[in-house]
C-alpha cells in the first residue's frame, strides 16, 4: 500500500474507519448523512479508498487541510492501534506478509505503521483539535474502547487529550464510559448509531429484500432462516466441531435454515473458507453461503431473517433495530478480555435477550432468544432510537452554530 493521497478538504468532515470493508464502518456515513440531511459532508479515513462498489463511500485521507467541523462517526475507535489499522487496510496477501515480518517486533511495527498511514498518531482514528480549523467543532459520537485497560499508557494519554479537547463526546457502552471516567473524563452514554438503520433506511432495505441475493435466500428457505456470521477467530477444529454440533441442533429443533454472510472482508475479519467447511459438515441443504459483500444486501439479509447469530457487533445491532432475536458468539481465545458485543448488550438490552455465549452454548441461547416476546424486542429498539436521537440533538446544535467550544467537555 502506498502512502495516503492528499487529504480531504471540506467544511464538515465525517471521520472513521470507513476506508476498509467492515459492515458497521460502511454503514456509519450513510446514517450520519440521513440523520443530518441539512449538512453536506466529506468522508475521511486514513487512506484514500473507493468502496462504493460495496455500498460504501469514496473516502479521502484526513490530511493537512483543516475542516471547520470534524465528527468521529462511531465505532471502536479509541483502542484501535496504528498497527491494527495499517494491517486492516492491506489486502490479504500484503497483510499476511506484514504480520510475518513485524508481528514479533513492536518497535519496527510502529515505524512501519506510521509510514503506511502517513500519521504518527498512536490512535490513528482519533483526531484532536490540531486537525481542525481555528474555532472548529470536534465531535466523538458513540465511540467505543472496551480494551482501554490493556492499552499502553502513551496511547491512553493521546486519546484522553483528544477527548478532553472535544466539544462533545459520548461512549457506546458502560465499560468504555467507566474507563474514561477513571481518566477524569465524564462522558454520557449513547447507543451505536446503527440502532437507527430501520428508521433511516427501512424502505431501501425492504426493496433490497425483494430482489437478487436476498430474495434467493428467502426462496431457498421458505420456512425462514437465521443470519449466521463468525470471524476468522473461530477457525480451529474444536471450535468448528462445536459449531457444527450446536447449529445442527438448532436446525433440527426449529426447521430454520442458516445463511452464512461476511460482515467484513478486511484482514482479521471473516473467512468465507470457514463457511464452506461448516456447510459441508452440516445436514445437507440446511445452510447456504450468502455471496454478496454489499452493505445493503447484508442489511436486507438480516432484516429478512428470523434472527442473527454471530460475532459481529453490527450484525447484532441491525437485528436489534428490526426487533429480531440475536445471539453473539464469543471467540474461543477471548478469555477474560472484554468484548464489545457483550459490553453493548449489557448496556442497552433487556436481560431476557441473550448476550455473548461460547460455541458450546449456541443451541440453548438461540432457543432462548427465539422465545423472547416480539413486543420486548420492538420496545427495546424503539427505546434505543429515542436515546440515540436525544444524544444527537445535543451535539447537532453545536454544528449549526458553526463554531466550537475549545476544551469543551464538561
């Protein structure tokens, strides 16, 4: 990968990891533009990319030009390191080569990552007031950072300074909120903006359900299907054995099919090869591979399902937005480390809705999720829409004023 092209230049900039193929990151800019229709935004990441073929945006690198307003659109931005960001922006072959060369040498990896990204920021998707024009407005919208305690002190300090300078910042979950509070930053909670996907794009997604890849899955499983996704973390033989055993029980008990989709094609995300292994070991005809990597196809696939099972946070949140059952999968090597899916569920969802489970618990968790009354799921979705809009109203007013409040966190 070459160094970034000259940076984006516009008065109002949405900034985030929408320069790589990941479900939630592709969705954020669409949500922001739909929720703030009176504003024109440019879209900035760390490198120049055109992801419009996947339903995303043409993204420029955040460079030397300083906008009047910079909005961090959402996501697990606070804890993403330069090394992680640089690798995830490579193609698979380049990523494998970089990991083989630098993974065991953190010092060399940091130098390489800074060169790749064109920035020395330790948290490259966190931009402070130095990125703004004088008097500009700096927003952090529903950002996450559940791995905060495991970060180096220098990384935490850099993020703390940027958040301290912000005019508005909100945290996506209680775990992130508590970690920031321990650093002296008192930020309010705000659910992920993806809770608004059905409200903002219901007609578009409904139309997408009636055509092409999504319609084919509905035709294949007229009795209904579960949208299934899991990352490359689930690749070992014992984990695949457990997935086959538990999912076979779900299929037998419910009569539902399984549609395997990829929530991200960037390195360290989803591996279609694992789905092939799984499908060939499940009872014949019970599982299909969803071929599309298009954002809107993925939204429509989940919306048309009977529920979502997977490790993707935004697969879960889109199911939530549609009032559907959902179960999150915990990677086998997770141990005691915090997980953003669990943090989100414990912050925003009823106790009756399963949160994160290990692969050995999938069968029981899915049956429990399917038994949750539809009214409970719909009420939860409506409540989170209200909570999100309440939070956005507070910071959107800062944009209308055209000027920020330096050092503005209360």
